C-alpha cells in the first residue's frame, strides 16, 4: 500500500464516526456511511497502511485511577543537540505521558500525571532534574481539562 493513499468522503465519514466512538462495530459504521462492512474493513486497513490511522487507544481518566494532578512541563535543554539523549531518559519516567519537541521558549514540552503535588515534586526533583542535559524546567499545573477532542474532518479541510 502506498503512503500516498488519497482519502475521499467515505474515508472521512468512517474516520469521523470512529473518532467519536472507536468501539463502534464496523457493521454500524457501514450502515451510517451506506457501504458494506467489508468496505469499512478494507478502508480502515488502507488508512492504517498509509499511516493515517496510527493506533487504537483507550482514553483514560487518570484522576479516577488516583492520579489527580496533571501538569505540563517546559524543559530548557543545555544544548539542542542533547534532545535525543534527554528524550530517551525521559521516556523511562512512567508518569510522563506525552513529549513534544518544540519551538519557542522550551526545547521540549511534556504532559505528566501524578497522584498529588508531593508525587509531582518527587518526579521533578528525583527523576527529571537529574537528567543530564536539562538546564531547567517550568511546571504548569492543569486545574481542569475543558476540551479534549479530535479535529473535525470534512472534505473541505482534508490535505
């Protein structure tokens, strides 16, 4: 399958439905899009092979699992050339759930989940700030996640 797969309105409709409810059976998706279940299955396989659909995951409410503090951390590196080394060390810290290489003030921007502020302090002091190559960090504690959604897909805004 070519990485240059051209998506059409049928693909976009399938993706819109599954982004809202990834557990929806292909038979129901097919009825909503007015195609066969086999068509949905084939299209999803092609979208995965093309790298458009990367993986299926669960959205977890970490607070209900005892991780009541979510924070964003901006990392200043000593040198930008240390990014790959620092990245590998940060990947080993289980509380970190997202890492981005960024422009602007920070070299890296990440998302972290902790049980409470004491746990956050331990992770920052005992794990993150011990990583060679990190000059300093800035922490922003999230008080509430007010929006977490997928991009609405339509024929007019597809690539």
